[in-house]
C-alpha cells in the first residue's frame, strides 16, 4: 500500500494504461456477462460497456466506462470520453435494472464526457442530466467503483450511488488538474499544484464523505498484482449488496439522495455514510 505518494503521482497512476480495464473487472468479478448495445436513438458508443451478469448468484446490471488498451481500442472508445449515445445507453440499462429489480454496479474510469461539437449538438448535457435524474430515483441498490480517473459530469453520470468505492490510486474531481490550472491561473503547467488544492485523492474523498470505502493497491500501483485488488473488491461488493438489498426501494432512493445533497456541508455530523 503506497502511503507517501503526492497527489500528482496518484493522478499519474490513475491514468496509467497498465491499470486493469473495464473488461478485466467484469471478467474477474462476474459470470455470464451479456453485453447490450445501442441507445435506441442514435447509435452505439464503445466508451460505455454495459449489460447483465451474475454476481455470485445474484443477477445485476453492470455499466462501465472503458478507454481501451491499444491505440486502436483507444480510438474506438474515444479514450473513455462518452458521447450522448453512451449515456443514453447507460440510461437504458438503468431503467431496465429498475424494471427487473436488479442492483446496478458501475465502474468509472474517464477523464470526462466528450466535449466535441457533435456531442453537444446531440444533447450531451441533457443525456448526463437524465442519467443523474434517473440514478437519484432508482429503487434498487446502486454501487459505483472509481477505478482510475473520475472526471467531471462524465464520471458523476455513473457515480450517483448508495455506495461509492475508490481504489487507492484513483482520483475523482470536477475536472482535470490541467483544466483546473488553466481556468484558475491561465497556466496548465501548474497542474501539480492544482492536484494538491483539489483534494482529489481517494484518501481526501474518504475524509470528506464522498467516498465510502477505499481499496488498497500494491506498492507502485495496481499492476501486476491485480488479483488481490479484485479479491478485495469482490468481498466488499458482496457485503454492500447484502446490506443494501435488505432495504426497501424508497429507502434506497431516499438515502442516495440524502447522501449527495449533504456533500456540500462538511461539518462532522454529516460525514460518513448511512
């Protein structure tokens, strides 16, 4: 477990192409995964991977952002930056999970939603807002796992969950450190300084009550010992699903809404989870 890394070093580890990708998490944690494609509106987006699977003996819906491993895959997945059709595919899966009473488990690793002209023309903001609106009201358990980068609304669209889990070297923030530095100081070269100010590490967010659990990583990052991280994540998911599935649908939605509404108040009484 790496304890002495700077925030900038953790950002670098979060962005490492050697970290496990979405397909590896799904293969390690679930069985009989069946992928679903398309948003039934415009097309399919390779940067959002989603479908149904079994976690142990429980049917679940799985939604993940994916960046790809090779350059060819990076291009197919748009480096993990989803377009509106990706978020509408995720929305379709959320609504299906509600209909069939399946818990939703999301995996987030994205620098943010794609900001291109075409994405804006096709309703990027509306698609993200619709995901947030739907997640806030789902009456099934929702668990989000931040595995690498969690950037901006593109990450939050899959992150509004009853339980938020972060890997030790994952980061979660309103935008990239480079973007933060460019806006605040008009100088993207001050990104390392921005990393310190943004409090975007897993430890920072656990303290603030944004994250509920942090999974330790091996020294130097998750590779090459990903098996122990998968094992720890499997155990944690099993416990959280067992706990959340005992709650009623209205209670799940109410607790999720309360959790996110109180995040702006960091007084001691509001820290922690229900």
